[in-house]
C-alpha cells in the first residue's frame, strides 16, 4: 500500500489556506478537481464540472 503527504499540510493544518484544518479535496485545495475522492461525493463536484467542460469542448458527450 502507498501513502503520500501533502506539502501544504503542517501539523494537520493547510498552510496554503490560512491554517484551516487539512481536509484533502476541500475548496481551494490543490487536489480539488484533479482527483476522485471516495470519502465524500461533494468533493467530486469540481472534477465532474471539469469533465463536462472538456466533453463539450471536444464535441462529445460528458463522461459518466
């Protein structure tokens, strides 16, 4: 099994988002809109919007 650490997370807080509690995928997080999160479907909204835009730009249907 692999693990990783966010370079912005310091002692459980996000240095990029003014010291908010680190919650990977939250609004403003560098991971939001780039990765699919199994823990919370709300965090996947930006990724879905991005996929829909790309699908429309390419003239195809958005992926499911």
